[in-house]
C-alpha cells in the first residue's frame, strides 16, 4: 500500500469497514481510502455492487463521489490494483457459492447465517430536536433506531461485529480510493454552521442534479440520506457529493423512462428516509429515491433534526409526531399506515430566530409532490431541478 498510497489517519468507521485519510505517493494528492473486509458473501455482494456503480459514475459528475482506483488485498503484504471494468473472480465466485472462496467450510456457512438473521428492534423514544442549533454537533454515520421497524429487513447491513470476522480470510479486502471531502457529511456540515437559506437552496439543487445523473445511468441509490452525502468546501461554497453505493442497483439499456419501470423487492434503506412502498414490503422503483430526497429537502430547508434518546447524535430528518407522547415516526411508515395523511409543510412549531424562513407555498407544493404516497405522483428525477428552480423563483417574488 505504501508504494501507492500513504495512510494518514482514520476518519470514519461504519457497518462495513474503515475510511482513512491518505495521500497518493507520487503526487501527494489527498484521498479517502475505504477498506472493506471481505469476510462473508453477503458483504462481498454489497461491495461489488458499490464498486460497479462507482465505476459507472467514475469522475463524470461533480456531485457524485469520484472513484480513483480499487485494489484487492489477499494477504498481509499482497495488494494489487484492479483493472477498469474487471471484477475480481475470487469475490464473484464467493457470492455465487455462498461462502468465501478459500475459507474453511464452517466459517463460510457461519458467516452466511450471521448476516441473514432477522431481528425486531425494541421501540425506542426519539427526542424532538427540531430547529436545534449547536456550534459543534457530535455526529457519526450510524442510523437512528426507529419506532416500529418492519419485521423483514432483507437489505439490512451487517453490524460492525459481523463485518470483521476472525480467521484465515481476515486479510481478504477491497480498498476503494476516492476523492477526499473535507467538509464531512451533510449532517455535520450544515448543523455546525448558522442557518443560511442560499446555502440550503444550493445544496438542494446540487442533489437534484446528482440523482438525475444517477437515474440517467440506470442507477437507483436506495439509501439516500444526509449521512451518505459528503461535502467539499470551496471558496464558492459547498459542493455536495452523493456517496455510498452499497445498496444501489444498476440497470443498463433501459431507454427513456425505463428506470421507473424497473422494480425492486428488497426492503433496504434507512428508516427515516424510506418510501411508503418500501416500508410496506411492496415492489418499488427508482421513485423511492425521490421520496428520500423529499425527506432530506424538507429537513434541510427548515433545519428539522432529531436525536435518539441517550445519544448526542443529531441528524437532519423530517418525521411525524404520533400520539400525545410525541413518538417520532418516519414519514414513509406514517404514509404506509395512512395514505391520505396530510403532512404539515412547513412544520410550523418550534421555529425561532436565527433560523431560515420557512419554505414558500410553491416549494411546499413541490415537497408534497415528492412525498406523495403514490410513487407515480412524484416528479421524475430529470424534471426535479427545473421544478426546484421554478418554485424558488416563484416564492422569491
């Protein structure tokens, strides 16, 4: 590794593996390097999906994280770059066989069982942190535990303990070398700064462009949320980058409108951003990404946040308060239970200066359309930026 890249320090740790800040040995360019331990076939399948999607986007769009290179590690000192367009056969074979190639049979079987267990989380209370403003919020890239989680979580990512399994195959790993984003994720960037309407509008427009680009390539992200949006700080303002394609699905040769006809069945994503049809276990299309964007846009524009009880992890996200006790329920779950539910946009309570003004009538109509229970009623990605611009312009008058 040191012949190609220098690892400086760890900057993130999540369900899959570890992200380091590093530098290219020859040029000194700063990069982010993600190590993905290939300890079981379920993890490997997600890693290959992420690699395939990132190769498709390459460095083609300013608002999508750029992949510089990928390396395969097969031993303590064995590391080789992968050729563009080629997947490592050893990992593909592991996915097809359902066990890590070269590992003892018992290990492969145990790993397979460990990631397919279904569990129902206990109902936990979430504290309302609407419009909270902290100078330095303590954030990390983990999901909030959500009330009434669905029983079937086929796309649920393995826990960190499951991702790192001891044994002979612990050294088998993929290393993804990507552009470095010095602003952290969208939660950290926005919540560590005073509210700014123009900055929020810029973030929303950039996310529109990113998702339109991905859908145009036939890529459905399936896990859009602030944690998976990174920020590069520039003199002209923040440049946001959609990242983390582990749950994405890619379809080729679709033609115009084809992506909205491609259906998926795996229940995956992050609770507060999942569409109603995903919550209900129905088949769904790329329009589920539009619902996730709607949740993010609403939270960004109004600075709506939530906090899991007993933690200091604050994150941007819209929700529904249920009952007198004020339990927080994800919008998708609430709309699945009641498709006729009328969302209160803007969220009129607990607003205080110096918060940005609430979104105007035109933006509120757009948010309602993006959060529609019926996926076909949501605007497609290729029309979204134009609608955002028109709504902001109309409200400015």
